[in-house]
C-alpha cells in the first residue's frame, strides 16, 4: 500500500520483492548524470497476489460471512 514510484503513480518499483540482488550496476550508488533507474516489476505481481487472496477469502466466506469484508478489501486493493 505504501510502495509507490518516484512520480507517485502507484507503481510498485525499487526491487522490493528481493529480485534486485543481482545486477550489473551498484544500486547503492547514484547513477551518472542524475539518471534514475525505473522498474515496475512488482505491480503485476501485487495485482495477482490481491486476486489470489480475494479468491481465498471468497471461498472462506461460504462458511463464514466474516470473510466477505476481507474479500472486498482485496478487490479494492486490486
């Protein structure tokens, strides 16, 4: 929820999924000329994650109505 790109477009970026540990550049150093490395590798993953969790919550809601609000939450996040 609180991971956004530098432009504020709600795109998950920055390698927060742990997929950025092997790279040809040292990401702890500033890039030459003030360049910015953009990556949106996490956005699609997070969308699928929300849909999967919504599906689980909907299945659970069949037996326990308390899960309906959780399913709605994941739909809104998606």
